[in-house]
C-alpha cells in the first residue's frame, strides 16, 4: 500500500509566525527520500497554509507524483491547470472548518464538480474525488469518468468505539472492493494516525493512504524522515 504525505502543516508552522521557513517543498523532498510515494498539498481558497508559490515550486523538488488537493473554486482550478500536477483531488471546502469535513456531495454539486473535472482532464491531469464511502457516490464518480476516488476515513478516525470502527471498516471494505473492481485507483485518508492506521491498512483494495497531521506532529519528536518511514512500516505491517 502506498503512502501519500500531506505537507500542509509544514506551511502552518510557517504561517503562524509569518516567517519564510519551514519550506513545504523542502519537507516534501525529505518525505520522498524516506518512502513517501506521493506528496499532497491543499491550496485552500483562504491560503491559510499552502500558498501559490508552494504549489508552483513543488515539482522542482520531487520526482514522485504531486497530488494537489483543492476545491472547485475557479481561481484555484485555474492555478492547477497552469502548474499541471500529476493529479488533483477535489474536496469540499468551507471557510470556517478546521480541516476538510466530509466527502463531496456529488448530487448537489454535480455540475460544479463535473466542470472542474472536465477542465483538468482536458489538461491530462488525473482527477480523484474525495467522497464518503457510499456506493452511490462511487457510481456517480464512475459516470463522471474519474481516475480515482479517495474515501473519507474521518468518521473512523474520530470514534474510539471499537464496534463502530469495525462496522465502518466492513462497510469501507465493501465499497472499496467495488471501486477497485470497477477499475478505479482507490485512496483513503483523513485523521489517520500511528494507532488507528492498521484497521484501514488491512483493506487490500485500497491503493494509497493520504496522511498529514499525525506525521508532521510525530516529526517534532523524531524527525520528518523517521516519521514518514515509521508510518510506511505501520501501513505495510512491519512493526518497529
Ligand atoms: N485527504 C484529504 C482529502 C484531506 O482533506 C486531508 C486533510 O487535508 C487528508 C487526506 C489528510 O488528513 P490528516 O491531515 O488528518 O492526515
């Protein structure tokens, strides 16, 4: 199973003090050297962490795929079309949220999502949709012609109730198997950490996990490279 490392919170550290450091693209290079299979940056409309220069310069620092997370906002889509990341993951975005809350509502926002998707596909950018693990959402994503879906693991990560976790894993396994069988690249993420990742990593049909906050937090204690390789080992069943 692959690991995509989200480096948004390297930028958070920079923004809280208005300094020029730490530089997210430099962190991305370290993540790559220690086993990250892709790098994720979310260019938010409010630029609260990652900024335009971060996404512009990232490709000069890494050789692994750059997965740009973004909303369907026109200005942000135009930036993606200009810099041409390997893939984009379309997510819902609210100004006041601490982090992405829930998957895309593909029924309500079909037109907006589909328009952004078409523009990206025309530029040969692969498109993934961040959705809740529901078969209907996978079917809509398939009809839109996506390359990938990313399943929201937020509900799984938030609960400590083992019974509920197990039922979420069972449901996620079914939907993920379905998406895989239909030919999609399957990703999952949100709120995954060193303790809870194993349950999700046990789902064979998931190709990649996208993880940010827990890795950057762990890096404070053991260094970014160690934090990335420790997570990679956890995902692939090597106990340290
Ligand atoms: N996937 C998506 C779509 C996200 O929005 C985020 C948060 O930016 C993540 C994965 C990573 O979540 P976390 O930082 O909780 O690991």
